[in-house]
C-alpha cells in the first residue's frame, strides 16, 4: 500500500508539473507572437515580386507597425546568419595558424567594404535566385544588414578564442576533452559576455544602414522593401519632418522591445560564464528570464531541448586538429611545417596577384590614372577624419564604459539607451545638418564629420563594457585589498584587463567609421545635397550613378586604407594584448 501510495504521489506530482501556472499564461502570448511573426514574414517573403512594384511606401503612421515588424524580422534573420558565420569563421581563424594569415586580412577587407559596395553587386545575384518572388529582394536586404553585423561579432569571438586562459585550456586537455567538447564547454562560454555585447552592437549597426538595405538604388534600378528604412527614405525625399518623428518613435519602441525580450535575458544568462571564484554582489537581472524560469509547462517543454543540446556538446567528436601545437615537438617535425608554410604563402601570394590583376584590368576600362590619384587623395581626407574621431571616442567612452561595465545595475539602465543611440541612423540628422550648413554657409568638410561618430563610438563603448563586465571579481577584490586606487588602478588593473576588448572595439570602430563615411560625407534633404571631400562621398555618388569601375576603385582604395591602418596600428596592439595581457 505504501509503495502504491508513493507511485500515485509521484504520478500526481508529474502530472501537476505539467499543469500550467500563472507564469505560463504570461509567457504563452509572447511565444504565440513569435510564431505569428515568423508566419507573417514567411508569407510576405513568398509573395510575387510584382507586389514590390505595386506597393507604394505610405507615410501614414498606421503603416509603421507592419513596417517595423518586417524590418525587425530582417534584422533577426541577419543576426542568426551573423552568429553562424562568427562561430565558423572565427574558430577557423583562431585555430589554424595558416588560415589565420589569410582569414584575418580578408576580415579586415570585408569590414572595410561599404554596405553600398555589397549592395551594388549582390542585388542582381539574389534576385536571379528568386526571379518571381520577393525572397530575392529580401535576401539582398538581409545580406546588406548581415554585412553591417557580422564583422565585429567575428572579431570579438576570435579575440576571445585567442585569449582563453592557459590554465583553463590545460585543464580541459587534462580531462582529455575533444576539440568539439572543448569548443562548447570552454571556448564558447568564455566568449559569451563579449559576444553578446557585440551582438547588441551589431543589431544597432544594422539600424544604421537600414535605409540603404531597404531602399536600394543602383544605377537606374530601384528596389524598395516595406520597412522602417524605406519609410525614412521616403520621408527624407518628401521633406516630411512629422514622418521623421514617427520613425524615431517607432525605432524607440522596437529597440526597447528587443532589448527587454532578447538582449536583457541574454546578458543575465551569460553572467554565469564570468571567470571568477567569488560571486558578484549585484548580478544582472531580466524579468523575462525570471518569468520563463517560474513557468511550469513551458519549462518542462524546454527541458528536452536543453538535454539534447547538452548531450550534443558532450559528444566525443574527433575533429581534424587545425590548432597550433602548444607543446614541444621533435625537431624533425619542424622542417615539413616550415616547407608547408612556404608553399601556403606562395599559393596565397599567387591568388592575391591574380585577383589584383583582374580588378585592375576591369577598373582600367573606365578609370584613368588621374582618377586613381584623386581617389587616393580623397582616401587621406577620410583617414584623417576617422583617426581623429576614434581618438576622441576612446578618450570619452573608455572611462564611461568601465564605469558602466563594473556596475550591472547601472548597465541595465544604460543598456537600452546605448542601443537606441547606437541604432540612431545618421539619416535622421540630415535635415538639421543640411539646413544649418546651407543657411550659415558652413564648410561641409568640418561640419559633416560629426555624423561619422555615430558609426564609430559605439563599437568602442560596447566592447569596453563587455571587457569590464567580464573582468573577474577576484581581481577587483584583490585591488581593493591592496588599496590600489587612482591612476595606479587604471594602469595596473583595469586597462590591462579591458585592453583586448578595447582593441577589438577599435578595429571594428575603424571599419564602422569608414562605412559611416558613405552616408555621412554625402547627405541629402529633399533636392538639397551637401557633400564633403572624402572617399565616402565618392563611393556614394558613383553608386548612385551606377558607375561600376569607379565603385570598384573606391571600394578597393577604402579596403587598402583600412587594411594598412589595421596592420600598422591595431594588429601589433592585438598581438601585444594576446601575449602580455591574458587573464591567466
């Protein structure tokens, strides 16, 4: 009888755990909304391409909820693609010494290529994949947003993999974890704090170029997708300040929504991956994460998925080893490795020379030598602006980023504001800048430069916050116990701890600033256009004209400037941070 009673009690308890509680009724509407969003997005994507020609972007504010939904779906799709790219590309670059020599310079070039440069050559390709459906144009827009999101996430993940503490790495090898297990049990968790803050920055960076991705104009071809970006482009064309105000309101609501429903829970969840042995006094919180944890039915439904993911991470896959050897190897193994390096370097050099030859041959069909010299001069103008603005941004945002990152309660309050400011498109400031510059006859070379800051400072701020958030609580307590304060605290404790994160932010800030120059050096309000001398204005004007040889020339020169800037300044700092400032 007692055994039967226990069985019944257990069965009743199991059944009771499957019964929804009040928290389930709070979470269920959110899940239904997510499913409805996905269904609506799929239906609209599979619509005939002819609907884009018949649909006219209306400035009626009642259309903004639908436009905001479609823009948000595109950005989430691009975020998912960026995350897959980050985990794959960043891992290969960090694990393979030979691949790193090719992949990191390519990543420098990819982040320096402006969004307009990608759009110019990908619209036709994606539309050809789906010639009768809206999906082609949607893929082009998602890819454009992807190019504004992926690079800084990849740099952050690469930096984390390169700076995993040696003692943790040795412990994982001591437990005979395979490369697959070490990746999911050590390397991905260690990278989570920095990666999530860079995901926030990437989401905001996508907003910065949402107009270019939804209102695509290349030569005589114009493709407009319903969305907040297309709405803003129409408002600027019509000089409708009221519509611009509605865009700001819609952006604010959307940013607050995905901050509360996506990034705040991720930040609170990732806090458990902090590298420390003592607990932090004030961990970040998320009301949504608390609701999900308190649910009964939804929590039980999520248990199998969590179990499957955990089992997958524990599978003893033996992947081909591409990481550089950490332990001494016999001398006779060094010769083949050296020979392999030489052969690999020759192959890379030959491929590079071939690509350069093909690019030069195509550009020569529509560009003279004088034009090339002119573009290089314009590149130096933009380089000067970018360097000055990165220096100013560093002086301002490094101390503030540390202040925010060391105080989770303050970070919770600042996080949505920082996301909104980072997402604030430069296009919204065009009316103010154009009207003021024209009215007072100001120099565009000087007064358009502040617009570039919108694409520069946030990479530094978000990465510094990530570095300060990941800073071990043990180290903070040690500094307090030894009474390390003032400049000594900055020089010996905090700056070395956040330096790898700052360098990652500065590298992506450089690419972000060059990209921002495309929309900042050539601005338009209605029929009034104001242009500064710079490479960004050159690429914007040639893209609007559909002059492909000049577009390629501008992109090639911009890539060259960014790559050399990274190679001569940021990469040595990156190497120093990796070798001297690891939290071992």
